[in-house]
């Protein structure tokens, strides 16, 4: 019974944490040709699963990332702090530029094969970078919630299967509604700020972030229903 409870709890937590991954990947792959989006989206989520399982089997190394590396500004930085800090800064930068592209309409695309290949590799690099940051956070959370590594692996595999199945629907929904996309980018920006704060030694409960996200999403869904009724 304890095994099942731990598995269900951790799976639910991994699915919630995986929402960040899906939204970020959905926004990035939207810049690719339609025929390549599904493949890149599946590749990004699969890489996230591989990275998380690899990190799980490197728990000793993961825990060592909490050891102090150096001190600056009266704060001792660990390897985990550095990863979260750099990942948070990148997420802030990427969210800000994507919001700029969305609002300003600066979405220039090129049919040049070399540029297209370069864009493909650059998007894959960004997905891989954020997969590492989100996976590190996910694995540390999993280790704190469960002691059995088999529970953690099963929970992550189930969560990733859910993500793979739901990724296209979430992507289509985000692409179809510009306000949802701006809202998603705003929360990715907020998550970036949270990662920077944690990297600097502070702490913001993830529950507050996700509650704000779901509440804002609920308000926007109600607004969408209201606009839909006015048109009919």
C-alpha cells in the first residue's frame, strides 16, 4: 500500500513538474515547419526522460551537487545553485524574447536549407539545456519524496508517457489561443525568476507558482467562454 501511495503521489508530482517542459518545448517547436514539429516534440520529451533516469542512477553525484563550491556576496554557491541560476537566467531570456516575437510579430522564417538546419540544431540545444535544468529539479524532488529508486523510475516513465500523449493537444491549444501563449510565456518567465532566486539561496514554494498559474488559466478559460458566447 505504501508503495502504491508513493508511486501515485510521485507520478502526480512529476506530471505537474512536466508541464513546464511541455509548454517550453511547445513554444520552441512552433518555430519549426509543421511536418517536423511532432518529431522534435517527441524527441525533446524522450530526452527529458533519458536525462532524468540517468540522473536517478547518479544519485550520489546529484547529492554532491549540494556541496559548497565557492562563496560570493556572503552566499555559498553549490553545483546545484549554479545550474539553477544559469537555467533560470536562460529561461528569463528566452521567455522575454519569445514574448517580444509574439507581440512585435518578429517571426522571420527562412527557406534556406542551411539556416533551417541551424535553427533545428539550435532549438534542440535549447530543449536539451532546459531538460537538464528541469530534470535536476525533478530528480531532487523525487529523491526527497521517495526512497525506492524503482518507484521513482516508474513514476517518471508514467509521467513522460502522459506528457507524450498530451503534448500535441497542449501544443495545439497554446498555438490556437495567443493569450494562452502569452500567459504560458509569462509563467515560464516567473519560473525562471524562481530558479534564479533558488540559485541565490532563497526559496519560493512551487505551490504558490502553480496555484497562480492554474488560477490565471481558469480566468482566461472563463474569458474565452465569455467571448465565444458573445459571438454566437
